[in-house]
C-alpha cells in the first residue's frame, strides 16, 4: 500500500482553508464597511433626534397656546406683551433701554402672566406676592421679582421648562444689564408686529402683542417711585387689556402669536431673558424673516466689547446694540433645520421655513392688516 505524502505547500493551503479566523485584509474590509454604515446611519439618527426635539418644542408651544386661550376665556383678552404705566416718551420712544431707573410702574410680561394656566401655580403665587407688595417693593416687575423675597419666591432666576425648546443651545448665564439682573433665558417670544419695538403704535404694523398702557399712566399720574403705595398691586398684570379677539380682524389662524428666539450664553446678551420686556428677550418682530441673516438690533447685545470672544460676525446671532431710541428689533430664530415653530392665535403650530416670502411673514405678523388669506406655506 502506497501512502500519499502531502507537500508542505499543500498542508499550508489546507490549514488556511480550514481556518475560521479573518485575514488582515478581510478584517480591514469589514472595518471599512462598518465605518461606511456608521457614516450613513449617524445623520439619520441625528435627524431622528432633532425631529423628536422639534416635536417636543411644538407641543410646548401648543400648551402655551392653550394657556393664552385660558386667559381669553377668563379675562376676555390675550395678556399684554408688557403692562406699563410709565409715559412712553420716557423710556420707549426716546430710549431703547426700556428698564432705566425711572421705569417703576411696569407689570409682568406675557410669559409671567399665564403661569397659573400652565400648571405653574407655585411660581404664579410668587408673581402675585411680588405684585401685591408682600415680598417686594412696587418697582418694575422685571427688576424686583428676581431679587426680592426668599430664594424659592424669586421669579426670574429660573425659567420654567415649558419655555425652553430642547433643540436650542443651553443658556446657563443669567442676563444682567439694563439695570436688571439674574434673569434666566428661554426660547419663546411674543409677536410685536412688523417693524420695531413700537410697532403697536400703528395699525398697519401692530402685532398680537405690544406695550399696553395701564390706567393712570397719563402724564405720569401714577407714581414712579418704587416705595409709593400706588405703585403696588396685582392690577399691574393688566390681563384684560391685551388684544381682544374682535380686534384680530385678520383672523386668529392667520396671525402669529408666539415664535422662537435663541441667544448667546453670556450675561450681556438679553435674547431669551424670559421676564425681561426688552426686544429679543420676551418679544420679537417680523421686520425680517425667520433666522434672518440681517443682524438683530437690540438693547443688550453679546457683541458689545467682546466680539472675538463670544460670537463671529458671520453667525446669524451676531447683533448690534442700540440703547438710544426705539429703533430695535429681533427676528424669530431657532436651531431647527431651515425654519422655526410658530404658535398662531388659534393655537395651531405650523412650521415657518426660512425662505418664507417676507411679505407673507409680515402679513401673518399683523393682527388687522387686511391679509385674512395669508398663511404659512407647508
């Protein structure tokens, strides 16, 4: 019997054929394939996460819309953008600061006025305590509320989560400026019209919100000193003095109520400061479109003196500062891809794309501009 003798080469070939491991080349190919798959899947995962965040942001706006309509049901009007009894020429027309030393007769902005309709009863109780003088003097709400009373009664240093959009950059720095301080930042702002902070003065530019003059403001009839007895009271909420439904002749479904803003995480930038009445803080205008590349002009701007440290001039959040007059405005802005969420007066929340026609955007920002057929393209 003749036995077959395998050659060394054949034996090596057989061992390689029977091996269950990978060669180096095969391993590199597998790693490359996995890398390609990750590269393809990662954007999809990120897009899915942003879609979820945008939906959560939209749902928060819907809750805000319900609160606004609760205010209408009880007080027959939307809440005012800011209730005010300081003569306009002192701080709003001639100066863009909006919160100088002599503006004492001023109530809470819209976002602080509807807290009890957003299940924020504890914080709303603190608002009431500030207004009736229990834990603060009778000065402007945005100045007194963050600083007076026990820690758990201060309104301003912490923004309710309902006003924070999860897509937006986290802003931990509290606003400090305009003679105000310790105001946390959120992302929702009220529509003040189609031009500047004073858009409410003209019917053709007036938005759903604005500065509402409280009874007794005429000629400085209300005392402007914080310690005065007539500067104290929950009457300064002015809840029944905002826009009435009958005044929104363009229709609630055709009128923007609230949209989004984003700021810069430094104290000297006022955008998003949730109880501050300044432009870009609790309000915006439709002078320019969503996420406009045209700079905001606001009274408290991150680019002041520290441009190179905070924000580049090519960033859409780059801004200009103006504290000299009422020529100030801020656009609706978000971190969503290509647009902003918009709460309409009827409570619906469409998505306004960055490329929406400016004429349509401005038509939607007026409450009685005669554009009842305007709508956000979907």
